């Protein structure tokens, strides 16, 4: 029943309205009557009706004033104005304040009154439906939080196309992309993610991921139209939803959004990223296959940024993707042999050997995109070996360490060749730093330069005259000050460095004695034997055949010590 309040100071009008129609039969109930506006307001406050029929001309508070008060305090109540006069000002004021209609008492009949009441009921019902919709949408918006929405999308992306059949109903129920009819997915990979986060705690890694997601979503806008979701290992997916639009417009929008995101990540977080886009979908159940296609293109080529303009087929390329990866990447890290060779070259301070090894390793993976797991893992292992070398020789607080290229610098490289150059630069800086700290003692500048020259050139042609020429001193003067400060002649010091390197090569078991003699700078095999025996007290064969005796009797003098 819709409750109706009558407000009129004329008893005859009250009686006429009460008897004009059978109120209950039409779904109405006359809940009360008032003789002026003040009494009516009090009654409305105590029990608000649905409809109020108001006489315009009343004492104390007329109908126009009452109508204004109702609309200010009870805007959902519908009002119908009655008057004995056809006054334009009254009519305009009442209608401007939301009255359903303005009726003249002498023209009022059953049909007219019923039509007006039904019109009021129709507006009430329409407003109720609108409020219910708003409440439902508000409740749904609170229910489907960004976290829940992302979890649901991630679930969809990890399922195959058959098992996600029927999720369209679920998505509509949960208010996901309510106005969309077509979708596209894009895969985005942070290039240096593994390099950057290998030394991070879980909290730090999660913090970086959240920064990236927040920045991507801020760039994308409304999460119910475009959604950024983290997948794993620095990879993200973006789901785009569209209404009925041309594929050309969709392609342009996706490309523009991806460029915008990549620029923001590079500008604000200093992160390089690569992207690829999957085929257009006609339903959410096809997101998994679309994303799988995007990943396939992303891992096959780091430069792919085109949107396929054909409708997605049900067949998923995920199995092809796995075989493609297996064909391209037979290795996932450094081999044991490569690791040993790198360590040995660093121990020998063999800069050329390290550079050649890096070039060989990079050549074996240059067919892979720079963001691939294999590339990132191998670069990480090379960097870790270098880190171990300087940590063994230098305190972590040494300010010189800050001059080494950081992982973040490698993360800005856009091609494999740039990455190789970055690694070569890292190890060149590492060797320079280590050579500086190998020279221990209070030596003069010229003697220090001479020792560094020996350490860097010992495996090749080295003479006192050549060192003096490089440093810019007279050879006789250099010979004298070198002997005074190191207590050794230039030749003695050079031979000690060469035998020290020779012992490391013998320990490795990788080379023959003849090969070692050439690698450490001796021109003849016999001379290597002679010097080795003088310095260590053992022949090379004895050094190799009796490790226990080697430790007890080898008498390598201490190198690089001052007075």
C-alpha cells in the first residue's frame, strides 16, 4: 500500500477527496490529514508517507512553503498541489520544486486523481529501482577489490581454454568488464628483473613488483577497463577490454598504452621493459590462449610489439612455445668448465683470458632475447664470480668498489651486444681495482706503477727497459729505486709473479707443464724448470705428484711487500 497524506484547511475538500475513489482498491491508504503546513510537517517527521496532496492556500504555512520544505527535507516524497485558483506563479513554483502536478479543485474527478496518483507511484518505483541498482553496484564494487580481480584474472590466464568455458557468466556476475565485448592481452617483461632482485629480500622484491603494478595501473586508468597483473619473475600481463570498436582503433589504443607504460617505467623506476600483444578475444574464456600467444612472441623476439588483427582461434600455442624454448635454449647457466676457467683467469689476473671467455659465452646465447631467463642467469653468475673476487681481496667498505659497474647499469642494456660490452667493462674495472690492491706496501709512485705493469703484462714480453719507457723513467734509475724499495731486482720480482701464476695453473690440472711455461711468459721450457725449482724448491713434476710435500716444502717468497 502506498500511503497518502491530505493537507487542506477546507473540511469539504477533505470529505470530497476521501470519497472520490475507493483508495484501497487501487493500492492506496489515506494515512492522515492536516489542516495546515506546520501540522503536516510534524506528521511527516513522525511517519513519512509516499505521497502528499497539498492545498496551496492555507493559514500559518501555505502549500507552496510546505512543498519547498518537503523537497528540502524529504526529497523522495511525491507531492500533488491543489488550488482553487489558476495562478501561474504558484504553478511555476510548485513544479520547480518537484511536484507531480498542479490540479484545480473544481476540475478534480476520480479519473484525474487516479492518473496523478499512478504517475507518482511510477516515479517512486523507478527511483526505487535506481537506488537498488546503485546500492548493488556499490556493494559489488566493494566486493570485487583490485586484489580479488587480479587473482581471478591470474586464475583465468593459468587455465586452458576448455576448462575456463562458462566463466563469462561468472565475470558478469562479479561485474568484471561489464560493458566489454572484446579483449586483448599484452605480456610485459622487466628486462633486468633477475639481476636486480637476486640480492633482494622477499619484502624488497614484493615492494618492487607492487611499484611496477601501481605505476602500470595508474597509466592504464580504470581497473574495470584495463587491468595490470603480476605473473612471475618480472613478467606482467595487461588485460584490455573494449566495447564494439574497430580493430584498428583497438590496435592503436593498445600500442599507445604500452608505449606510455614503458616510458613511465624507464623514467620513474629506471627499468627497461619489452612487450608483445596476443590475438584479440571475443570472451574472457580465451584470455589464457591469447596471453600464451603474447608470451610466445615475447620470448621469440624482444622487438615484437604488433597486435594481431584476427579473431583468436581456440587452439593454444603453449605446447609450441615450450618446444620453441627447448630448441633455442639448451643451457640455463654457466657450465662447470666455464666457471672453473673464469675463476682461474681471475686468479691469474688474466684480463685477456676473461674477455675471450665472456665473448665465447655471449656468442652461445646471442640468439636469445636479452630478457630471457638463460641470459639473465648467465650474466648473474658472471657478476657473482666477479663479486666474489673483489670480496676476497677487498673490504666491502672500500670506496673503490663503488667504481665497479652495478647490476642496474647492466639492466639498462637493450641488446645482447650492449650487455657483452657492459660485462667486459665490469671485469676491466675489476682487474684495475684488484691490481691496485695487489701492490701492498709503502712504495713510491714509480715503483707502484712498475709492479702494476708487471702484474698486467707478465704473460707476455716484459723487460726493465720496456717498463721504464712506459713509466717515463731512465732504466738505470728505475732499477735502483725498485731494488731499494722491494728488496728484489726487477727480474726477480717478475719471475716470482710468473711462478706464482704457474703454480695456480698446475693446481688447476687443466694444462701440461709445457703449456703453462708459455702461458706465464717463459720463452723456453728449460728456463721455466730452472726458475720454478729456485723459487719453490721443487720441480714442476714434484709439485704436481706430491701435494702434501708441496704444502710443506714449497717456499714461494711473499710478493708485493714493501720494507
